[in-house]
C-alpha cells in the first residue's frame, strides 16, 4: 500500500526537509511525488541543470525509507522558456496567446516544447537511474491542456489526413455541405477556434480525439526515454477528470504501467461519497481490474459547489472535511482497488496560487486534527498492506457503459435540451446502483461484456457501428441491457442515424421513437406506475417490445414510456424519460432481479464493498451518516483490531475492514 502525496521541497528552506522526513515517518508515508512543478529549479537556464538540491532531497528520503514517484516537471515550463520560444505558449480559442504566470502554459504540438520536455526527462532519467528512492516515474501532471495555435493546426491536419486519407472523406464525415463549410484544400482546416455562431459538432469531436492522441504521443516520448534509462521502473501519469479533459482514458490506460487518478469531488454533501466511489470504479475499470493508484486527493478543505438545493449562484466557499471523512474517502478508493492513498499535498505552502489548498501537514503544523488523522490513516494502510489486501479483487456482475467520446459528442452538439449532460446520466446510473450496494464496473461499449449479468447504457448519444453490434450480441447471448433515452442517436461522425430513434438500437430494443418532447424545468409527465418523468419524453412505438410503463395524460397518453424486449436469449429495456432515483432504482431492480434475485441494499448511508482474494475476503464498511449503524460480518476488523462475530457496529462516520477467510494476521 502506497501512502503519501505531492512533496514540494523546492518551496521550503532545507532546514524544513529533515522535519518533513521525520513527520513522514511518523505518519507512515512511504511514497511521495517529487518535482511535479520544479522545472525552474531543475533547469534554471536553458541547458543548465541544477540537480544538487534534488540529490539531497532524494538521499534524505531514501535514508528515511521513503520511496519517490519522480515527476518530470513538464506541466510548468519556467519563465525563460516562454521568452525563448514565444510560439510555444498556449493560444486559446479566441486567438489570445497566453503568457507565463500560472502553469500549463504551452502548446503540446510546439516542437520547442516537445523537445524541451524530452531533454529534461532524459536528464532526470540519467541522473537518477538506479537511485534507491526511485519507485515510479510520474510523467507531467494531468495532461489536458488544449491549444489552438498554428502548431496545433498543423498537427491537427496531419492527424486528420491519417484518419480520413482525403478531403472528400473528411467533408463527408463533417457534413460540411451544411452552412457552406466545404473544404477544398487541407490548409483551410483549422482547430475549432472562436467563431460567429454554433460550431460544427463533428469538427469539435475530432479535435477532442486529436488532442487525446496528440497528448498521448507527447507522453509516449517521455516514457520512451525514461524506459530506456530505467527499464524496470514503472511509468505513469495522473489522470484528471472533468468535462474539459480531452483524454480518452480507455486508450491511455493501455500506455501507462499503472493507472493513476486524481480525485476531487465537487460536492460537499453526500454527493462527495458517490463521486468518490464513481471515480474509483472508473479507475479500476480503466485499469482492467488490476490495481491502480489514487495519486491525488484532498486531505481536508475542498473546493465545492453547494448542490442541489444550495444558493444560486452557488457560493464559492471551500468546505472543511468532517473528522473521519478523509479516512473513509481513502478507504473507498482502496476498497475499489487503489494500491494506497496519495494526497495533494504534503505540506501546505505559505504562498503561491494554491496557498489555501489542504495538505497533510496543514498551516497549523503537525499538532492538528488533520495530521493526527493522517497518522491514523497511515497506520491503517500499513496494516491493510501487511494483511495482503492489495492482492484481492473487486468482482462486479453489473457494468455501466462509459465512453468519453460520447461525452464529447454530446458536449459539442446543439441538442434539443441543454440540460442533457452525459456525465450526469452516467453518475445517475452509478449512484442508484451504489445506493443498492451493487458493485459496478465501467466498460467501453466495444469491450467484451460476457462477464456481466446486466449492463446499463446511460445516454450513450454517440455509438459506433461496432459498439451497436457488440451490445446487440451481448443481449442475443443472454445478457440483460438497460438503455436510457438519447442513446444510439448519432454515428461516430456525429451524424443522426435515420429512420426513427434510437437508430443504433431499434431492433435490439424492439421500439421506434418518432419524436422527442423536451420538457421545461419544473414540468413533469405522469406514468402509469405512479412515477413521474421530467426533462424529456418521447413518442415511442412498439415493434416487438412490451410496455412496462406508459405515459398517463398529455399528448403521449397511453403510449409506452418504459419498455422491455426479449432479444435472443436476453432482454433489452428502454427508459424514454428522466426518472427520479427511486423510480430508476425500481427499473434497475426489476431488470437485476430477473438475473440475480433482488439486490440486498446496505443500511442507508453505509457503503459496503467486498474484495476477494485467494484465501480471504475483505468487507469494507463505511458509515457515511452521523448515526451508528450495524452491518452483518464475521472476522477481524483491521480498523479496530477486534474480532467481530455476527455483526460489526459502525460508529457515526466510522469504518471497518473485516477480513474473513484464512487466519487473520495479528493486529499491530
Ligand atoms: C490537481 C493538480 C494539483 C493541484 C490540485 C489542487 O488537479 O494536479 O497540482 O493543483 O489539483 O486540487
């Protein structure tokens, strides 16, 4: 189990370093990410390297038994770089060239930037190959920066040429007959810079795809020089998550030796727990079920928006995590496969843009609640590590389809309802299953699905022909599929699939949707089940499916709202409106009950995750409420060290990790 965080000794006088190492040892820290933003200190002038300070840091850490995820500092080029290579600074959509002064100000396609990245990576690799502290390479930080400059334009065109071969195919794919956008020479093709009115959705989508590939190529160059110098040291980069991130994690996960994510829930209420579980399940799925690493999270205060019933506009306060919450969030990640818990950051800085960001050692110093909780978590992770939890796996029988390209497509299109967010739909499905205590994997729509008894497809707006065939054959072979509205609408080039919606799934679902009825905020439509739909409803015709629920009243009175279609050996459900969680849960329960029996939800507010190992199972029980809760379990609780027989009592906000199976190791 790795435990630690981003460590920025370059921000502190050397006198603090020895105290850092002593405190790290006290807290049980065994891995720190070093050098993430230290480029200016490592290469103070172009080509002049200053590694002596880093030598001393790594030596201190090695002497303290602390390993290092050594970063290449390329997320923050120093001021000299921008002055020497002004053409390598970011140009935004509006054509404004940005200046040094923050971080991530570069164009990933600028030759000077790419060369500078490879040089500093090579120097670091040469210097620290074989160093006893070096455990992992941490390349860059949160790849995701987009640029719209001429370098980006040239690289975009090269990518498009490779994808389409000739302009005719590009024109066809981008539907450029619309609004006279036909291209007659490659030079006319630009990144989607600011333009007068609605941009072309296919253009936007391909630019996102290009960025993902371009950023991955830049990562690959650094990885290659690190690999050459240190063939045995794994290489990773930390994935950021958010609507702005142009990274297809399915593709990237194949190129990193260890999937690593940063996780910053945006909500302060119960949504934070749901978001935590969501991020962790995504990470495990990107990693193909293998261990992954929570590279960053916040030990305490978090940026937050007050949702859903908070003030409008949301207040911009930060939220201080309640006692015990950091430990529960960390355990939620570990329960879902993380090889430990890492934070941003080790010591809270005095100055700089993130001077108010949480840290393991807060401004108050080690005599603080936060540091005491940091020490407690370190002790627990060490016990979990010794007991072998890292070798166990989460087994999920339900999968939710996740495709960032469908997200990008929906973001770029002027859809019939502006509130239709892809991420929200995927989170809804995950949240409903999470509350039912059902373990969930995420899957790419073209991936093998036979391991799952049920697959949920939330708002998969864009579907490739291959994905459509894959999902159909899953059902033909006995799978149970639940598809929600506005799925299967466009093809891989964002073109509507004609002949009735959802074009990709009509046969599979045994329905044909003739038209949509987007609803205004606050308006609902009644269903025959007594539930209501909101935001959206559709004129659905049955072409083989049966109606499970119908619209009641209004222009759609009596027409199907939720359907079920036997297809081959399986069944495919369709939900044509937006359901509240309880109604959604009933649909999923019913679909699930047919394949697995009714789910047994955990006590309200308790998160239960089971990990299965060769000779033991582990039950992670996290009580996210302020009331005591009880959970059936027998074994040794690694949190309290006590033997549990029949049931474990969870204190308000408390947690237990119960090991059952082979003789449990002694509690230390
Ligand atoms: C992460 C980033 C860190 C730090 C942190 C603050 O996205 O990698 O460097 O900025 O956010 O929450």
